[in-house]
C-alpha cells in the first residue's frame, strides 16, 4: 500500500482513506487532462484509469464527465427561462456573497429551466406545491425528491473556473445505468456514475444494484474528487487490507 500512497495524491483538503463502518477504503483520484465533448469516455478510462486497476476495485465516475462526453451541455446564452423557472430560481438559497457560496446551480433561471425540462412541468408543479406546504413544518428536500435524480443533477454553470465550461449548463447524463454496465462489461469492475458535491452524494447509475446508496454516500461523503478545477473525474475505490 505504500507504493499506492506514493502513486496517488489526494486533492487539496481531502484524504485518500476513509472509514466506512468497520472497514477502511482508499479513494484514489485519477487525474486527467481537460476533458471536452470531443473525448470518448471509454478511451479516457482505458488510458488514465485502467493502468491502476486491481482485483476487487470499484470505479466511481463523475456524472459531469459522462454528460460532457455525451455532449449534454448547452451555452447559457441559448437557454430561454420561463416565468416558472424565474420564480423557482428565486427560492433557491445558494448563499451568494458569503463564504458558504459554492455556485449558482438551480438558483439561476437558466439552471432551473433545464431542471423543469428534465423533470416535466407537471412533476415540477407538484414538487413546488408539496415543498411550499411542508417547508413551514420543517420538512426540507422534498422538491428534489419529487423531481428526481436526473433533474437534480442539472447544473448551471458546469464549472466555476474551467474555461470555456463556466459559460455552459450541464444536463443529466443519458442512460447512466447503461453507461455503468458498459464500463463493467469492458473493464470487469463494478461501476457507479455519481453526483458528488458540497450538498451531498448520490448515484445516477450503477452496474449492480448491490452497490448501496448508503455505501456510495459514506465512501464519498467528503467529495474527494473536488468541485472546482481538480480534473479528477474518476475514482478507484479499494478496500484497505489490514
């Protein structure tokens, strides 16, 4: 394991190891060059991740890189927000102007418009009504539960600091379960397509349903891949052998 520690470096402020229950897992971030919509996901994995694989490894892939290589990005200037998008965006608290600010996301009319289009207007109306009725009771998060994971993963802008994608919005990846299964079939390792950020962690696709959401959250709960310009879209999860 000492050689692995020398090979892999954690992102700033993160650790390579994390305890999950009675076990400890390594989270090895895989560095890549800047990825664009012209890149092929399988070729990227083949070149940058496969050389480090060991038996029993899990592969966690950022949903952002899956969406990007599928061309699921839209220039912000091309999005035409509806009145509903403008209304709902004003309800999103993103802590702008404070140290807790991490991005505009659905707090922009453009991001909210794409969320609406992903979820559909009926579901968004239902989610907004339920959220408005339950929030005074101290119940939070129902809006995103109702609109669903794919709508929740819409992001605007895609990145703060990486040109030119700080001027783009990102849609959810297409068929993330299918992508995870194709990665498993090609490379022989169970795979999850994950959305990890400062607000939480969840999967959009898995090669096997036995990879639990609790495990994904526990092993990535501090977002070891980062949320800015780290360029580590792949993570090898390996159980530490005592």
